[in-house]
C-alpha cells in the first residue's frame, strides 16, 4: 500500500509498505476519502508538539472496514464508516465530565496516531471505545468525511447558543469564508439564525459565497452594525480585535479559529465585557455525540455540504492538493487514496 508521511522537518514523502496487521481490539480501514483541514496546513508548515515522529496526518476520514479484530462485535467487514479526530481516554476528569474533546491526554488521529492520508489505516481502541466513529450508507465517502469538521461547527454553535440565557441571537457575523466559516453558517441557519454575514477578504471566496450559498458575503463591514453572535473562523488576530468592536450588548464572541504560532497577543478591556455583559469564549474540536449528529444531518439531507467540495486529488498528488488548499482557490479539498 502507499502511505504518505510528514517528516519532523515538515516535508511530505511517500512509502510503500505492507497492509498493516491489527490487534484483537482494532479495525483495518480502507481509506476512501480524507479531507484537508486548516490544522493540517498549520502542521505541514510548523509541525505540532503532539507529533514526535514522522506521521501520516489527516483526520477528516471516511472508509470501508476490510478486517475486524477478534474482540470487535459492533462492526462488520464492508461497513462504511466516518471517523472523527479527537479520541477520548475516558479516564481523566475532562472525559468523565463529558468534555471528551478537552481530554487531558489530547489524543487524536493524525497527531499521536497515523491518520487518513494513506490507502489503509488502523482504527484503534481509542476510536472504538465510544470514540468518533459512525456507520453511514446513504451518502458518498467524500461527504461522509466532512462529518468531522461539521461536528466541530456543531460544538461551536452549541456552546455559543447556550450563552444566550435570555432570547436567542437575531444576527451573526462569521470572519472567514473558508470551509469552517461556511459550515458554521450552515449549522447556525439550521439552528434558526437566518441573518448571517460572512466576512472574507479573498475575492474568489466572496464570489463563491455569493453564488453558492444563502449567506451574505462582505469584504468591508460597517462600523455602525452590531451583531449578536460573532465567530472568528480564521487564524487572524485582526479579526479577533475587530470582533470586540462589532459585538452587540449581551452578545457572544467565539474565537473558533486558532492563531498561528507566535501571533501577537490580544488586549481586552475587561470593563467592556463587564458593562456590556458580552461573552467571550472559544471552542475546539468535537465529541462523539456531535460527530453522530453530523452524520445524521448529512444522511437525512438536513444540511447539504456537497457544494463545498471543490477539488479532489489522488494520494500521490497530496502536495499539490495542499498547495491548492493554502491558496484559497477552493473550499474542501478531498484526497481519494485509491484513485
């Protein structure tokens, strides 16, 4: 089989190896689709402290089960599955409290364990022990792998909406017109928020939002307009600063997108938060129940993300796919390892 590896010096290379053997509590997955995430782009440029050796990255995964460990009873050969990234240990206080995406061990596919930019991968005990793995049958593998980022959007929206103890937001602003910004908008719309503006500087993405979505694209924002809910779905300190000037009284700001390493720090006037009763929070990743919800929404066609898939590549063209993803020319970039 063909496997991609990212070296500790942040260079991709390919190897040919035998299809891996599995333990009794593992599955062997034939990877059908694996999408490129913004965090993959950051890892490929500057690495990640959780990755200590050459690693197959990629954590937005769908595939077909081709071999089952002896102790596995919930799955069958031939089942198609969507797999998420964050793997709970179920032992730390965060997991026991239900916040499994904040697990103290912080394990994830594509980080401590090999991910989906390979023809085959192992779903280990952490994936299978109430982890983010769901069967699917009614959608394509390309769509099924998008359950992972959609679950992250679900997590962000759930926690943000829970901050509105009185009423609900009438308006929302999303900084970033990439895939995550649009998925946040889609789930917000599904949740009942219809006045949604997506702020984006890339002209091609502005055109994409205008032509392909029901949301309002904006390059420049009026200083007089205030929003009840703001997401920064881009790695921009300027977007975070701007959000503080655009939030409404009793509004909620979610710093959804992490900043790149060595970004400047944000200075916050705590009196502003105090007197406006604004809420500032961040969300990261998702839990298995949100991954399950994402698959259900996609299979029941309550949210359609097919239009977000703009480019597809085979595994050997992985570096070209990453170049397209960095350029902002597309939206979701899918790798099909067996094409």
